[in-house]
C-alpha cells in the first residue's frame, strides 16, 4: 500500500494567498505546501483523508483520477472545504460517494453543505453518502483487506480522528493531545505521520517539542511531521531531526 501526503501545510498554506513565505526558503520546492490531506492507495481502492481547499490541484498533480471512500478527521475549513471537488467522482461512479465522519463533522456538513447529501432536483442530485465513524472500519475488495482504526484525539476545543491503517501507519494532522489509554495502538508502527505546527506552543496543535515527545513514546520506524506552518523551513527543520524523522512535503509517498 502506498500513502501519499497530498498536502502538508497549515491552514493558510505556504506561501499564503498573499505570497508570504514566512521563514521558508521560496527556492526550495519542498517549502510549497498546500493544506493537509492524504491518500491511501491500495491495489483496488483509493481512500482519501480530508478534502482540503486545495483538493482539486492535489488530485491533478498526483494523477489521481478515482476516489472510492473519504475519511474526515474533523470539521475545520482547511480539512473540509474542498468537498465540492468530490462531485466528479459521483459523476464517474454513477452513485453517491461514501464519506465517513464523526458526529461533530456530520453536523457541520448537514448545516453548511446539505446540498451534497440531499437531492435538490433531478438536475442536482445528492452526490455524497454520509456514514458515521466506528472504532474500526473494514474495507474488502477482491481479497484485499484494509482495517482502519479510528481514534478520537483532542485538537484544542474540538475532537479530531486519528486513522491507523492495518496497524502500520498512523495519520493525524491536527492534534493537541492523544489519550494515554490509546497509546497501545501506536506501538510497532512503520510510519507515524503527525502534526507539528511550529516551534512555539499552540493550544490546538503539537509544536516540534511535543511532536518529538510523542515520537519518542511511540518509537515508530519512521516519523513524518506535517501541518507545517511557514515558520518551519524544510531544510532547517530537517537538520534538527534524527535520521528516522523527516518533515513532510507535498507528494511525499510512503510504502508499507
Ligand atoms: Zn484543525
């Protein structure tokens, strides 16, 4: 299986819409970061995690022309507002696309994007089919089995869902705290892809120090830092990290 980081930037992206690169070297392509989303690519399924406002360009740039399922981590705009770009997969699949979300996110969708879920007329039918997150989600196709464990974590004043794929790869782009009772699920990972907003403290995100603390506690084979703000220059950040920890960049692909 292949896990592709489609976007690894914080909420405004790098550069921001006004061209501001912050402390990032504009000449390093790895510093150009779209908003966070990711794709699990198996032999038979493409499973998307979050629909960032940059989704359309992310799919085009990575030549992804089919999506089978979508998992949402939480309802913030930088994880959800690319939802309209999913319409093409309704047209291609000739049926509404299954999306999975927790209670808070489903409420947010019903309030703000109801037209995606309720047919308005035969001209504008519902394009998405909303499903509730369970502790474990299983997908099976042609003998291939995918187990996805869904773990509720804190992200400041809201909750966010961490997804662990086949017990090997954990993805959590927005998190401030993982509950101790869930630490057991993070042992023996091949990859941990984890929030690392910047150097300073932030009430809803991990900073570098806190990300490294969790990486030490879980000791995955490899850790990838994501949701990177423009304070974090790729080369500078990488030089501070141990060999098995790396900053993400858009298009980074992990095989497991
Ligand atoms: Zn968020």
